[in-house]
């Protein structure tokens, strides 16, 4: 195997400051280009090496920069862009032209940090205001490791309060399936095929703190347009909404807690409701005898409790039911989220029926109702009361 190294530009400057308190500079290479209304390139490094020899290993470097310091900071590359229409500190592009197999790859930027007490491969900062983000990735993001961590230390927080009505909030969200419209903005690398999620505008009406905005960042090509044309195209970019899905997790946790409290309350009511139910036992005289039982299986349901419509509701809703068997007592019990009985409605005859529920004076929240026939709980449904 043949190893070859081609370097277009390489600048190296090593210096050790021997005078305490005096700051100096080491510059491997300094290049400047300036003019008005033309393209200025301070450094242009091009290395071209082509071969049909599949057994050779080649490394081509357009520009290589190295900085070393025994004190203070060392910058391999320091880039600054300002006062322009489109300011970009560093542009890195990698295009693969080899066969789409084996080790062929294209990496726009490869960053590694190691050997220090704190190591960050990439450190990006942006002011926390609407439309500002420390990173913009126009496509999928892949990460390995234990996960993505968000700062959540108690020392970073103030005005800490519990979340109320977690289940009610989640019940108002409407999960959907959808496909992206790629024609809205061709500068966005949107996913293909079927996707699942939420609509940002609908979430904004419920939890506005989880919504952000962004614009696509177009690519400036000075051979096709002027800086003024690019600026105008940037201003005409449509603003889109985005969802902080991580912020939904606390509401989901609170919803599970609300459901657990509700189930415990219903279980307590069920135990109290059915504690007087009679039981009978039989003692067999001959333990060697064989017991024969018969049972008839059917899909027919003689007792049905339907979901209230509409649900969620603001002022009123309707509950329908069916009891196709004789009974001694039947009733529908309404419960609060902590299991307390709110109302009891007696059913007097069998067949189909409905209950109109008027709740304009009822506080918003999650409630439940159960159908109990002859001291036996048949079904329980959950309903959500919202504000107008």
C-alpha cells in the first residue's frame, strides 16, 4: 500500500514567552484580501489528486493549521465574520465522489476534544431570545452514548411550582399522522414518508411555552445572485413554528400520577359500594368426586356504558347506556379525580337510556363515571371538563 500526503498550505509558528506579564502572538500565516463589491478570499487552498489505483491511500489537505501554547489559549483556526449580509465564521463542505461502497464518506466537520478536565467537541452559543438557537441541523441528528442531557440542577432554577391538571392538559392534545410539504420551502431538508406528532399551532393554544419559531437558512451563491438579492430573499423567508417535545414529559408524568390517584379513589369507592354483596360457600362431602361446570360463551353484551359525547366538553355532554337484563338496583356514579362521589343517578328501568349532564358551574378537570348494577361495577369512563 502506498501512502502519500499532499498539503496545499501549511503554516506553523512556535514561540515561548520568557517575559512574565507580557502577551505575545504567534501567527502561522496571515492573509488579507479586501475590495468593494467583489468576492474577497483571504486564503484559498486547493489540493487535487486523482488516481484510479484502488490500492493506494491518499490524504489531501486544502489548508492545515496548528497552534500550540504553554500558557493561555491556542487557536488552530480563528474565524470572524461581521457586517455582512450573510455572516458565516467557517464554511466546511465535503463531497464524496468515489464509489458508494467500502470506506468512502463525506464529513463536513470532524471535531474532537480530549485530554482536558472538561472536553466539548463543539461549543456553540446563542442568546436565548425568540428565533435564536445554538445549533441548526437541517436533517436528522444521530447521537450515541447515554442520551441528550438538559441542565436541570435545582441551583439553576427559581419560582419552582408543581404542575396542575396534567391529565387535562394531555387530553387536549391531538396526536396526528402527516407528511411534510416539501414545496413550502425548498431550503428545508424535510423528512419523506409518514410521520407522527402534533401540530405546533394547536399545542401553542394549550402550552404556549413549548413553542418556538425558526426560518430556513438559504445558501448564498455569489455566482448566481448579489448580496442585495440574497438579503431580500432572506427577508422573504417564511417563519415556521417548532415544538419542544421534551417539555411535554413533565405533563405526561403528572398525567400518570393523576390516573393513579383516580384509580385508587375508584377502587376505594368500589370496595365500599360492594362490601355488602352476599357470598355463598359449599363444602363437598366427597373430596374424590369430580365437579362438572357448564358455561355459555357469547359476544353479546347485556350491559353497556358508552363514552360521553362530546369529550372534552365545556358546558354539557351526554352519556348513553344499555341494560338488557332484569335488575334490582342500577345507578351511575360520578366521581372527582380523587375518588369522591360527586353525583348519583338512579336508573329505574332496563333498556337503552341516556343522561344529559349539565356542568356549566363545574370546575375544569378530569372526572369519571361508573355504571353499577346490583352492587356490581360493570364499567367506568373518564370525561374531561374544560373552560369555555
